[in-house]
C-alpha cells in the first residue's frame, strides 16, 4: 500500500519535469534559428559585407562541420566493429538507417517549404511575432535540427 502512495506523486512530478524539458528544447530551437539570422545580419552590417555571402560562408562552415561529425560517427562505428561490439553488417545497417532517416527529413522539409509557398501566409511578417519559426519537430541533441539549419522564410 505504501508503494502506491508515493508512486502517483512521483509519476506526476516526472511528467511535469518532462513537459518542462520539452518546452525548453522547442524554445531553444526557435531561438537558435532567430539567433542565426540575427548573427548574419549583424556581421553583414558591422563589417559591411553582403548578407548573402555571409550566409553562404556560414552554410559552408556548417556543411564542413556536418562532414566532420559524419566522419567521426563512422570512425566510432569502425572502432566498435574492431572491438567486436558490432559486426560490419550491423555497422552498415546503422549507416543505412541513418541515411534513410536523413532522406525522410529532407522530404518532409521540401513538403513543408512547398506548403509555406502555397499557404499564402506571410511568414516573413509573422517572424516579428515569433510565429514564423516553423519546424518539423526533428530537433535532436547537440545543436538543433539535425542538419536543417535555419528555415528560409519564403
């Protein structure tokens, strides 16, 4: 009987904490997108640079970083194979699944962009209200949206 007395409050508290974590994660993703845009604007203004060129440089840096992370991921998997934790076939299955998920996210992203164009909603105007930060819910650990970077508002 005593177990039931503390189980419900603990479950309730856990639910509240989890909800708070998820809300903070979503807020951080939106802040990241807005922060990136502001950073590009400020760098362009401060150093009298073309905003498109700064954006391109940031995108190139980001792509380099993603390539480094992918190489590191493959190195870790290779080490796991070498250590006998997984087989080479299992490593390849993990890499294939990772690529499959990445492609699915790209399809969703393309679909979202098409919808944004067709909707007639002025997302640029909504950004002032913090509403134009549309995401796909695929944020995940360490820095954001798993390869999408900032959403380009159409």
